[in-house]
């Protein structure tokens, strides 16, 4: 297998479909089936982290659970996966622009944990992501089309680029 996608929400599902369409042998898992258990037993040279408690409201409503899933368990698994290959973390512009909110603060802490993995880690910090043809008007950041985001992620399978990158346009 060439890739593991943890998270089968909108982005994880689209990424898995794109990887398979590109001929990449990939498997995905979701929070519903316990990604941390499945992922531990699935060898792959690259792992994409697309799972977690997403958004301001859910993180504000249950910050303890959000921290457990988005930081503790994610970094535990990232450290384990980095022993097998490269790891990619989908972050958010909220890590810088909204770090006073639970969601942004958790993203920032998780980014630091991935950065500690050195050349094994890539963090991509996106602005709001929309479905192709959709609309997003928050007035702060330009929307990121889903197909563009998935294309950037899929490109990392063939051309690895460690580090932290902001993708805001």
C-alpha cells in the first residue's frame, strides 16, 4: 500500500478517491470505525491526517474531547506513523488567526507536534475549503476549492515536501 488516509469526511473521502484515480494503492479509515486502531496495523509510506473534531463550535462545546482527539491521540498516532514513513497534517488558518479559540489553539499545538517530527512531517495550513462550485463568504480568507486541496495533498505521494506551508489562495 502507498497511502493511508485517516478521516473519511469531505476532504478524506475526496482525497482517497483522487489517490485511487491516480493509481495509488490507498486505504482510508474514519472516526466511526476507530482510525487509531486500524491505522496502527496498516503499513504505508505516507499517512494523511484528515480526521478530528472540526470547527469552532464543536471544539468550544467540548474542549476536553476535542483536545484528546485533535492533539493527544493524533500526535500519538503521528509519532507512530512517522516511524514507518511520512505524515501529513491538514491544519487551518485558524492556528494563527484564531488561536484564542479552542479550535485554533488545538491546531497550533498539533502543528508543533508534527514539526517536531522533522523531515517526516508536512503541515498544510488551509483557509476555508469549499466544495467545487460552492460558496463561502466569511470575508477574511479566500475559499479553497476542494479539488485544489485534494490535488495538493495527492501530489505529496510522488513529491514529498516536509515543513509547514500556508495555502491561502
